[in-house]
């Protein structure tokens, strides 16, 4: 990956999805396949990240997404789903 860098998808601005205007349902971005990020080569051409690369670049994607959330004003930290109160059944 020396000649490619990871960048925020220009189509969905890093969200990875859109709200369908007709059904109001979330649909994955076609440009990035729902990841929110793409590879950009030395010529400025963007391409989807191959599924085989995700395990290798997962920590970098997490860092980029944390930066994006900070830019949006989010000040919290990521929690594993099991640690999220809204997902626990604490009846």
C-alpha cells in the first residue's frame, strides 16, 4: 500500500451510508462499500478497499474514524457493544 493512502470517501464524507430519499432507509455508499474510506493513489484516483485488506488496516481505519468524530464535536470514546447500556438487558 505504499503508493496508496487511506482517505475519507468523498461521496459519503466518511459516514459509509446514505438515507434513501424514497424509503428513508439507510443504504451503504457504493463508492466505499459502506466503510466510509477509500484508497487514493498517487494520481488522486480513489478506489474501494478490497475486503482482504480490512484486517490489515483496521486500526488505521479506527483512528481515521475517531478523528472524523472529533471534527464533528464528539468527545466520548468508543465502547464495545457489550459495554453499551442501551444494548444490555438490565431488567
